[in-house]
C-alpha cells in the first residue's frame, strides 16, 4: 500500500512538472509578436540590412527585457536562404526596442 501511494504521488508530481515546463517554453504563439517584429524591422533598417522577419521561433519576456530567436529572410524579390538570429530587447517609453543581436 505504501509503495503504491508513493508511486502514484511520484507520477502525479512528474506530470505536474512536465505540464508546467511545457507551458513555460516561451513559444511565440503565446505572445503578441507584432511589437517585437516592428522593433526588429526598425533595427534592421537603421543598419541598412535588407532583411525581414520570416518567422518568430521563440520569445522569452522577463519584465522589461526579452530575448527572441528569429528566422530572417532577404527583403527583396526572389527566394533566398533563411538565417536564424537571436535578438535582445528592452522596453523603452512603453515600446520594445532591439538592444543587440547575434547571428
């Protein structure tokens, strides 16, 4: 009886932990990505980079800072290769701005 109760409680604790972890993955679907995409476009334009956001892979927001993994593609005509960059953001004047990136 004691082993059965321990097994049930252990299994329940594992399922709770698994559910919690899967809900904290920072998936882009859970967050409105528009402010981040706009901040990236401003950042790229200021640096004369002819790229655009192809896909927001992940975003992790922590208060007034955030980090995201973004797939970028060439902004011109035609098909090109996609690249994946990491961006860091800060909230300034109630808007997200890119503070740095890593290719």
